[in-house]
C-alpha cells in the first residue's frame, strides 16, 4: 500500500503546494483502473471555514469538467439564440395591432378555416427547414377573414424556428420605400432595397391590391419577388383580390414566380369576424 503523504513527516503546507492535497491513498475506478486518490482541503469563499474531501478518480473528474464546459457552452449558445430571436421578433415590421397574433389564438370559424390553419402551420415547418425550395404562398379572400393574423403568426413561427430575420410589410409601404429612390437626397438606392428584401428568411407582403395598379408598382413587385426567387427564399402574399386576378396587382411574371415549385393559394371566402359580431 502506498504510504500516505501525511506519514512522510513533511510540512502539510509544503505538501499542499507540491501536490495540491494534504494526504493520499490508493484508489480504484471501475472505468479507469487504479489511481492515487488525493485528500483536499477546501476553504470557503470568505476564508472563515474549511472542509476536506477525497478527490476521487482524476479521469472521471476531467470528464465531468468537460461535460460542464460543454453544458455551459450549450447554455451560452442557447442564450445567444434567444437574444437573436427576441431582436428579430422586435424588428419584424409587425404592427402593434397584431403583436400578439399566434397560431394558438387564431379561432377558425369553420372547417375550411381550420384546414387553412393546419396548412399554414405545415408550410411554416417546411420553410423553416432546409429543403423548402423557396416555396411561396398566397392568402386571398375577404376582408377581415384572418389573413393578416395568420401571416403574422407564420412570421413569428419561422423566426422562432430558424433564429433568422423575417419581415412583414404592406404593399403600399413597399412601393413607398422604392419611390424614395427618386429623391437623390434621400440616400436610398434601389439595389440596396432589393438586397434588403432578398435577405429575409421569409418576407410577407400584405394588402396587395390596395394600390393604383401602375406599371411602376408591377415593376417593383416583380423585382422584389424575383430577387427572392433567385435566392430560393419563400414569399407570402396577402390580398383581397381573387387569386385568378392577382396578376393585375403584381404582374403575370411575378405570379408565375409565386406558383413555381409547389406554390399555392388559399382562399378565405367566409364572412369577416367583424360582420359575424354585427350579425350576432
């Protein structure tokens, strides 16, 4: 048996400085075999008290330390992701009216609305993954049928799932931002806007059809949708226009881009929530 350091006649202070402990004994670990166990003196943070304890297998202690470091790193990365998500949620362009819009608090008024809810949730899961292929979606139909609520809920879901920036904008706001490029003093350039709108993981353009249907509007719609199409990124449109008349609002080429690779339109053809409350 190994002779304890405490029997060697040396000063304990010297022993502690040399080997970090005040005594030793033979030890055996089922995983790592024989080792020299060390008795450590542990002082409290305030220095007013102390305790003693055997260190145990050093290889096991090393493994535990590595696991703690890995856990700490995972916790750090998770905190960074939470901070990033909160930032993107706060800069997603969602109006205060729809700040609390979630899938959980959407109330389907009929079976078709419930099917649309499930379809949009599944769409959110698809575009939050890698193999979405830039698939687009169009929500079309009556005013007040819940399209904007679902658009905002979808946007928040994708931010939460991907920790990447997404953005909501009304069509007239989109057009206004490009009109600012006409003013040389504004410092706004078309290429910068196209770069901005083509970087979001998901872009929702709502209220398509609230416009003058000018050639300029059609050009802007195509350029933005096409820029995202080339980046293989999904775009969602919300409109009160019938799907078969959407080309009047964004142009035939843009509609063609939206339909490619499985893009589809969902029709919200039921009475608005406000009309239902009045009728009740």
